[in-house]
C-alpha cells in the first residue's frame, strides 16, 4: 500500500495511476487535484477530490454518474463492470440474487433512471440487501435536486472506502464500525465461557448466517462480530446457546429448558458506529441493551 | 354439564352412560366404581377410576391400551376413532401433517408397537407437535415396565381432562395452565398501551401463529395468551411491536430503529403451571424473566 | 359512618353538626350548601362546599384561612387545635420534632405569615416532613394570588380527606394511593418467599422505619406497604434481605456475600397514585423499575 | 526501587538491608534465603522466604509472631511500631478509632493473646474495619493449629505486599485488585456522561466516603474506583446522581424525581479480584450486576 508521503511526491501520471480508479471511470478527478499536493491528511485528499466533482461542469458530473453500473444489473451479471464495483456488489450478496429479486432490482433501476436520468448509486458496503431496497424506494420519492445531492453523498462514501485501501497516512477518515457482544452469566456471577453464538442478517424475510463463534474466558468473542469494515445498515439477530450453557453446568431449568436458544434482534443504523449488544442471563431471565 | 351430586344419585346404566366414555372404549372402568358412590370430589372419582384400571387383570389393561388409536395414524385419517380422540389430536395439529410428517409418525408408531406391543399413548392436549415427537423418541428407549407406567400416567392425564368437561363439582383437579405477559415501557415509566403482540409455537423448525393480540391500559392482555386448558409442552416465541410503539410516540431510536420486533423465545415444561413472561423495554434495551 | 342518603335527608342543624367540622372552624361552609341537597355523589358534595368557600366574600375567606393552626406551632404543642388537625399533624411526625426542627418551622411560619398574612396551610397527610419543608420554601417564593390559590387547593385536599371519613356513598373521590412490591428470585425462576423487607422514609437526612414485613408465597406482601391512605410525597428506601435469602438456600455468593441488604431508593410524587417497586434478584445482580 | 537482578547480585549484608524489613523485626528470614540466589521471579523469592519461616524451629516462629504489634494497640498509639506497620494500620483507619472502638480492639487483643499466646496478625490492607473485627471474632473460635496456619497465611499476604514495594522484576505476585463502574443511560441508548458518583465504605454502621468522581465520555471513570492495591474486604455503597443527570437533560421524571440518588450496596470478598459494578438506568428503573 502507498503512503501519503509517496503520493505527495508523485508526478501526474503516477498520481493518476495510483488513485485515479477511486472514482469510477473518472481519472480526471485525481488529475484535478494533483496540483494541490502536498496533502496533510487522507481526509484532506478525499475532500479535495470530492470538491473537484462538486465544482465540475454539470455535464461532467452527469457523465460521471452515468459511468456507474446498475446495481445487480445486467452489466454486473455479464461482468462488464470494474473490479471494485464487482467486489462491492458481491459483498452485499447482490451477485447471488434469485430471479425474482433480480427482476425487482431491474424494475427499480428502470424506474430510477426514468425519474432521474442516471443510475441508482449507493455505497453497498454500508447496507444489507433489505436496506438497499428500502433506500431505493425512499430515494425514488426525492425531487431531482435532493437526489443529486444524495447520489454525491453516496459517491463520497464509496470513494472514501476505496481510497483508504490504496493509501495510508495521517488523518484517515473513520470508515469502520464495530459490532461486539459480551455474555454475563448472572446466575453464577461470572462471564459465560464457551457459549456458542451465531449472528444472522435478516433480509427479505430470510436469516443469513454471517458469523459463528464462541465466548472466550471473559465472556467476549476473540474477534468483533463485525469489524474492520462499515457495519451494513439493516436488521440482525444474535442467537446464544443459553440452554446448552446451563445444561453443561447441571443447572436445572425445566425440561425442555425455559430458555434454550436466546435470540436478540436489533438493527444497525450507523455503519461507522460501535454497537455493543451484550446478554445478561440466568436460566430464567435475560436482558440486553445497546452498550458501549 | 352434570354435577357430582347428580352423578352420585345415578343408577348403573345412567352412570355408565354419563362417564363411561371418559376411558377410551372401556365403559367397564365406570361400571367398576359405581358401587363406590357417593364421591366427595371430582379428584376422588378420578382416582377411583384410575385404581380400577391399575387393579384390573393384566389382560384387561392391555386390551384397554390396545383400544387407543395410533397418533396421527390411518384410523385417525379415516375417521375411525372416537370423537374425543379426534378433537384431541386435531387440537395438537396432528390432523394437518405434511406427508413427510405423517410418514414419520407412521414409522414411530410401528417401532413403538413392535417394542411394547401396544400403541403409543400420550395426552396430546399437554404437548406441541415437537414435544410429542421428542416424547416418542425418549419413550422408545424405556424398558417395558417403565413404559407401561408412563402409558398409565398419560391415560390419567387424558381421562382427567375428559372427566372435567363432563362433571362439575367440589375438588376439581387442576388441569389448566396459564400463559400471560405484561409490557412495561421503562422509558416512560408506564405500562405500554396498545402494543401489538403475537404468540408463535415452534414445531419442526416452523413458527405457527397461535394468538394475535394487543396490550390494554395496564400493559397486559385482556385474556391470558393461553388459558382454560393445559399449556402444551414445547417451544414458543412472543413477538412485541416495540419499534411501532416508540415510533407512534415520536421517541427517536435510529433509522431503522435499534429495536423493532422484539422476540422472546422460551419453553413451557409444566402444562398446569402459570407462566408469566413480561417484557421491560426502552428503545435501546429489553429484558424478560419468568415471573409470577 | 353516615351515608350520603342519611345526609341528604337531614335538616340544617343535623347537617351542620354532621359535616360542619370538615372545614376547620367554619361550619358556615356546610350551612351554605344545605339548600343544595340532595347530592348525587360525595365528590359533588365536596365540590359544592369548595364552591361556597371560593365564592365567599374575601373577608370570610381570609378569616377562614386564619382559623387554621400553624404547622408544628405553639398552638399545636399546647393542644389548642382541633382534633382533626392534631391527628393530621401527628401523622406526619410534626408532634415529635427536635427543638431545632421546631425552631425551623417556627421561623418559616413567621416568614410565611409576614409575607401572605395568613398561616401556611398544607394537607400534611399527603407529605413527609421533608416534603412539607420543601413546599414551605417553594411557596414562600409565590406571589400573593398564586399562593392564595395554592392554599385553597390544599384546603380542598384536607377537606376531601375529612369528608370521606364521615360520609360514605356513591362517587367517592379518589384519596388513597398504594405502594406495593414483589420479589422475584430469577436465580431460581420463582417468587422469593419469606424474604424480610423494611420500608424507610428519608427525612432530614434520617431514615425512619415505617413498615417491617416479609414476602408471602407469591413473593408479594400480604398487605400493601402503604395503602388505604394518601402516599406521603417524599423519599423512601426499601431494604430487602437478599443475602439471608440465598444463605438459607445454600446458594454460594461470596464471603461476605456480594449482595446482602439491597436498598432501593425512590421518591413518591403522586399521593393518590399506585407505585409498584419490584425487585428482581440473583446473588450477583438486581434490578427494579416503576411497575404497575 | 531495586530490581530482582540487583538483588541477585548482592552480598549478604546488602541483601539483608534491602529486604530484611519485609518480615517484621525478623531479618533472619532474608538471611536464610541469601544462599538460594539467584531468584528467577519475585514470587519465587517470596515463596523461599515463607519456606524459611515455615521450616524454622517452633521457638523462632513464635518469637517472630510475638514481634508483631497489636492491632490498634497501645504500641501503635504511642508510635512504638515499625513504619510499615504504622502505614498499614493507618490505611485501614485504625489510627482514627473512637475510644469505644479502641476499647473493643483492646479487649479482642487481650482475648486473642490469652487464647493463642501471640498477637492477632492480619493483613490490614486487605480488610475494612468491619472485616477486621469479624475476622477477629471468627478466628477466636479456631483451634490452635488452624489459627497458627491462619497467622502464617496472613504473614504471607503482609510480606508479599511489602516485598513488591521494594523489588521489581519478573513474576510479580498478583497483589492488586480493581473496582470499576460504568453507567449506561438506556433511556438515551448512550453512556451517561458527567454523572457524579461517590463510593462509601460501610463500617460500624457508618458510611465513610472514599472516592468522589464523575463519569467520562464513555460512562466510565478515568481511574478505577479502587486500583493499584488490594481491595479491602468489606461492604460498600456506590451512589449515582441519576436525578441530576436527567434533570440536566430535561427528561421529566416526577417532582420529586422517582429516582434521585441511586445507591448500589455490595460487598468485596476477593481483595485481588476485579469487581465491575455497572449501573443501567432510566428515570424509572435501574439494574446492576457483578460484571467483568
């Protein structure tokens, strides 16, 4: 990975080669800021690039928006999109849609283009499938000016994420969130050790398993449930094997046990936030809260 | 409905007509206790009838066990079982099985008969589908003597329930359980009024909706979620529309809201018990416990 | 006790004798409403009497206010006040003040009379000592009109309470509150039975024991902690012998136990309200909330 | 402070001067282990010194026990004890006893000496005043052999603490505990920032304020409530200014507020343990638990 110092020393061709791809098929954005080197921070560099977009002639802006592929569109299915776009769409599961879901995306894409004249742009790494669809529907009700602004905001999110994978240095923008948990066995007055946990994403009425893990000696997980990336906006369910925990400790709790698999269902609204969702349990009770 | 006083005055034919059907195709049980009138309590009457079964010759006992229909068996599908049995099996959903489930019951029935020589008898009103199947599997591991005892115990449960629908009087045995809930909005320090609640039974990996209701001015439901009957042993999920509750009160809680539909998953192990499963909630936390 | 029907049939002298004392040394209030018989409800009768006070000439109103004794004043110490006043002041502990507290009341009484020209009137049955003092200080900042209204409101509270002890009938005003508790042992999944509980009032930095009781088979107390009277506004502490409970059940919880006596400290602000203050506990955790 | 490496290189006189005072008036203990250098860990050094005590002739052991001052005894009042003992006793407040408390200690000291023939020895840094007294009473019931063992165990605690203040190096024994808290405002779904907290020790029916602090941006305190020392065994109360917190945020909660100062009362039983005692609160509810 490049350092910001490296970048600040580069001539125009090298500079454009290095960070041109950050803006989809728009190397001119990188070119436009070359003269403003040196940049003190990565955030400063990104702000300068977004300024270049915002102050470009309307025509260039629209051409730039047009260069973005449809979400889950035919171009994506046929592979005719940039590698960055491909990876991003795959990360949200958009490459594994049923025919019905594909049709729904197709119709929404058509409606959106018809209304605004450019493709629907969203930073898919910040959303679950469900959230992309609800954003689609919500943004179709915008007026043209508001939606143009929203599209630029999404481009800012997309390009910020692409930039930080290419250049490291001072003043990195905050792009990662964190989802963590902690299980306290308040029957025993100790962290619950070795309890199985599974995290699911809820999309389209289905539960998609994302993480399977187990609590460590402190009742936490060795790795955050989600970390080092934006938390996709959407609905989740954490399931804890509370029944197994007490069964293995010979604590009587009924047959079948009053609590077996305990689900905690919650939503994430801030992709760059920290969500701590702990479980306090006995064989007969449990509670959760948004912690810190 | 008859009173115990009426029954105590009846001659043999009337007595047998009145409570003979309580024991499946075994009017001799009623006949055997006629001479022991008057009965002071319904429980006393039922104990006497079970005594008659327990002290009958082995041959009569086995004939009696044989008179019971297979669970979800062909006889049931073809309608060749008593009305009581039909109603009881339908109550547990055994009349609406998929072909696969029907086959599973068929295989278990065969295995059980092969091992013990009489049909699998269980008081279905005290069980969910899942619990019937797990009992089936557990009881197939019993030895003959233990299983004979278990079958009689189930007959005691079945007949107790049949008896109390036919005769009223002093000393009614406790046959009903109660499942209730209560929602406290600890953000507002008040009961949560008008919150939608849905109760599901979990069987075979499916959620079956049992009750749809809404909280009243005290945060409770006007009727118990389940009452005036045994609580079927099994797994349940209560879902509370917490997100709608706070949305309608303009309490900000994220977009999407941190908590939307809150599921509480628990099991019932005591059909004649009282299960109180309350919810304490804020837009950012919730807890539950087995209350009283 | 009289019934409203009895009262509605009384001639003037009997009527005045019966309910004249409800308004302190002001039998004219009863006399003024005699002609408005019959009254359909106790609330209606009380409203009529308050109307008579509100529409009396200013002079009579002031004379009436002047007829009230100072709170914890010399008249009270010397016994020269009505029996009703004596009982009411004693109920709030105003007859057992230290010399320092007595001096403080004396100074406040003087200041109040100097500012408003009549004695400080408050329905002492609705307040603890602390609350009376804080009301005293707050009301000393009122302007004359607001304070005159406040004094009448307090007279309404006082007389409502005096009326309902003399006459029973339809439409009784709500004058009683209720304070209750409930202890759930969520370690065992059952109500905590036989747990010692003590309720204290906090006034002047001291804890005054009000109630000593024990939980019954349902984890509740046989009687409400406070009931059949207004709940005095003020601060309280409930103490639960959680350590003894688990010690007697051989549940290990540390030496000394992590939780021994658990205090719940809360305030009452609505004398006619229902305060339910439950405790959910394990040897290692507890929670409380304003329930219903 | 010395390092273990320095110590390992010392000749006998320097070695004895450096760590001789660790064992009260018994430099022979240090002398006895000089030949066993080099020590790989501080724990190993301490174990060797305790071995020297345990294997010394009975006579030397008793002389060593006799060299310890009475707790809160006349020697302490007159200053005729070692500086280490003085500091340790003062840390537990034993230098600020009332005459009554002083008499009680005096009587217990006499009784203990009469029974066991040596002074009562306890590692006061691991106890509150209350806990010292309850240990005194409990140990007076021991038989001589058990009590001799207990006295040596306490000497081990005392000397371990003295040793780690003089020598640093590998394998430090764990001598410090930690008491921490965390306040989550589950009404707002955020840590409670700027909430005043006060920690009290309960001894002899009195509350002694130990720490006054305030929550930081994460709802925690910048420093642990107690840290870098053993946690004294005993009873504590944490008080949280919950009422002020919500008042300053204009959240209505009654007048007076339902919750104002919230006390959490708990005990510490493991001086080298970590006690995390968090508060989850709304204006109408709170909970706590032993966390981690």
